[in-house]
C-alpha cells in the first residue's frame, strides 16, 4: 500500500487534498509511511504564512455598516417618540375638554328650575393647563306650547381648543320638571 493511501486513511483526508502530502526523512530508511507529515499553512506555533494569519476585530466597512444600521434605528425611534409625545399631549387636552363639557352638563342637570336652563346658553373662554379652551353651551327647546304633548330641552356643550382639530361635544336631553 502506498504512503498517500495510508495517510488519507489515518487523517480522514480525501486523496488529492493539498494540505496532506508525504515527505521523506533526510536520514534513515524505511518507507514513506513512517515519515509522513501533515503540511498546513497554519502552523501550531503561529509561524505559518503571515499573510494568512487570523484577524481579530472588525474592518472599517463592517464598522460603517453597523453605525449606519444603528443611526437608521435611532432616527426611526426619535420619529416615533415625537409622534408619541404629540399624541399624548393631544389626548390630555381632549380629556381636559371632555371634563369641562361634563362639568357643564352636570351644572345644567342640577339647575334649580326648568325655565332657568335657557339662561345657561353661553360662550366661555377658559384657560387651563396653559391652554385656551372655548366652551359653548347651546340650549334648544322642543315643544312646550299649550297644544304640544312634548316639552324638553336638548343641551349641547362643545369645547374647542386651537391645538386640537376635533372639538369635544356632549349632549343631553332634559324633560320638563
């Protein structure tokens, strides 16, 4: 059996593999099988081919790609945070407007007299939480004549503010009492 076959069987390499080659010993005799060495560009002591040594760290291109990906993510996160802060502020303003409308509806419901509800139709400017709100109360009287079978008032309270496009509206119906 020749030395190359023995070597490939011992090392598990394929025939014709460039990293496995037989060498002859300069002294002594014996066959090729005793003096076979594995040749590799990567030597165990690190003295192999200096052009093929292991690199550690990152290349400049890898670093630039990582920075570009990070910058894109941070820009997206900043944009999201801006929209989130705006939505939170608008929601707080709308909640305050809803509270103002509810307060006005409650004061109309607790009016001392049914006839006194008509006097509550007003337009008010209110400053709260460093924002200017406009609260408008509209009272519509339905029926109430001598021949009418119905007598009730529809009270609508609308609260607007310059920074929010959609006004807040609440409506209630109060029957004669």
